[in-house]
């Protein structure tokens, strides 16, 4: 496959890793912010191939992992309504809420469906005028263009039976929170390539300046990842702080303007709780009041639901790069992908699930 | 869910007021919305994420990067690595 195969070329990956080895002179800790990259790094064993000076810590960039428990409980409450068709991206179905998960709602007769695109949920609303169709709009900046389009399209079609349950998070405030922590160890960031495809990377220079640390826009194939690491090491060794772009075939500084416009039309910034981490100010998006009629939280009156986390799970510290999955006493024992305690064990992009699958 | 994948646009059409495309992912075909990449053309590659094109892949940037990385790897061979 073009733009995939050539970026998995083992000889090239090895060559770039050798260059990293030649460049590095002392220890550096960097964080890949995106769960997709965590998965690729662990799957291809990139962390094992790197020189020992370089430590990769895994970031909070898995939307399934950081969706707060009470949002899942709200989803469960809505999905249990008899006249609701509840639509979600597949990975959310097994994420445990306080009591159960969306799968068990489905097993008990709830109409829960996996959709590939939010437009599929809009089509379901058109085909089922006597049902309420609710879409679980989770994600980072990457899913936002698709999710807001479902609202704009439902509005255009005059649909009265479509709404979305929003749990949107943004990368820059998360980076700000990680770097502001007194326990922070991260000295360089690999930025999430597809977040930057949508948003560009104009939001990052102020962060680079404020915290005096380099960042590199990085793609998802093994060659992309080692290239991102190489550029980060080059910047760190040279003492240069800037945002570099190691994914220029897909990312421009400005990003995707039409998508940013659509997001700004439908969403506004809001405080958002991150599962395992807690509240991060202005770190999320929510529907603007003009779009209240498409707001499932208001339509189903679930705004007041609250929830408590399992005390065993240290996913919050893992998501902030402070701990690794093996540090968790429940890892592989009380907590496995079949019986996950925390969300980082559910999603294949979660650090715990990736370690379980590839590192046992 | 969060992985975007590059695919080749093989057909562009309109549906329900949206610019849509048939996209080829190495022999598997899926539909994607092109509303955010209005200039994308048949034959070009896009990164598709949850049914939406979020980037048109730049052939020239891709070539440039690969050349650079090949250079880095060749230097390695010359040094006998
Ligand atoms: S192994 Fe399970 S319980 Fe431990 S941090 Fe990961 S998800 Fe939480």
C-alpha cells in the first residue's frame, strides 16, 4: 500500500535508529502524546531498538482511555432508553462504567450500534423517524471534524431525532498540564500527526516557548516514529527549542482550515475532566448553546450523573507519563483486556492493553 | 478508532449536499467525505479518519522525506554498519 509499505522498511528504520545512536550523547525522556503511536511503538518494538539513553513515556492521547467515567455512565443511561438507538465507535463498547458497559446494555436488549462514521448515525436517524438516535461523540481533534459534521448535516436535513453526547478533548491543554506538573520528567514531545493534520501546529510554538522544550510533529508508521525521535534528539542535543515537522507529507503549519471553521462553528472550549487525571481547564470542546437541540445531555437530562473510579487502577499516573503499566499491581492479574479495570486496558491504543498484548 | 489511514480517491460524487468519494485502501473500498478537502482530486491520496478525509498526502513532501532518510541510512552503510 502506498504511503504505508515504504514507511515500514526495516532497513530504513534501522538506518535511522543508527543515526539516533550516533547523535545521542546523554539521557533524554520524551513523550509520544498519541495512543496510536504508543501502540505502534510497542507493537514494532521500537522502544527496544532505541539506544538506552532514550526513554519514551506514553501520553494521554487515547480518547477511549480519557473519557471520564460519568460520561460513560451517562451513555449507559441514555442507551438504556427503550426508544433510543445509541451509536458509538466500536472501542467504546467495552469500556467499563461504574457498573457495566455498553455491551451489557446491548445484551439486555438496548439498541446499541457500532458505526464507522458519525454520518452513519445521521443516516440511521433519517431511516428511523420514530426513534431517538444518539451518537457518542468522543475523541481528540482528529474526530472533531467528523463529529461536528454530523450535527451540521442533521441540522441541514431538519432532523429532530438526532443528538450527540459530547466528550471531546484537546491536546495542547493536556501538554500544558503535563509540563506544569512538579513531577514532570518529559523533555521533548512527539506531537500527534493526525491531530496536527486537522489543527496545524500553530498552537504549539507558545507552549514550546513557555516551557522551553522541543516538539516534533510525528506520523504513525515505524519510519515516521523513528524520524520524529531522531529530530527530537537532534533538537535536544543542539539545545534548540522549536516545533519541527517530521510528518510533512500530511501536515502543514496552518492545518485544515475548513475543518477548523466547522469545529469553531459547532463547538466551544470548555473545562473537561480526563479519566484518571482529573479536571484540565479549557481542555475540551462542547456544543455551543445554539446547538442545544442536538445536545444529548440536555435532551435526556443526564447532566447530574456523577461517578467514582476503581481505587486499584493507576491509569491516571500512566497517562501522565509518571508510571508504566508494569508498575500497576493489578496488571495482568485483576485487570486484563477481557476483564479491564481501567480504560487504558480496554482500547488497543491504551498503554496497558499494548503492554499486555506485546510485552505480556 | 483513532488511526487514520491513507487511501486513494477513485471516484468523487455528491450525496445529501456533501462531497463524497470512493476510496481504495489497497483493494478494500470505503466511502469517505471530502468536504474538508474540497480541492482533492481523483488519483490523489488522502488520510481518512472515521469516514472523513483530514489531509491530502503531498507526494513531493513524501519523496523529499524518504530521500533524506535513505541518505541517512546509506551513510550508515558506507561506514560499514
Ligand atoms: S493495568 Fe488495569 S488497573 Fe492497572 S493501570 Fe492499567 S487499566 Fe488500570
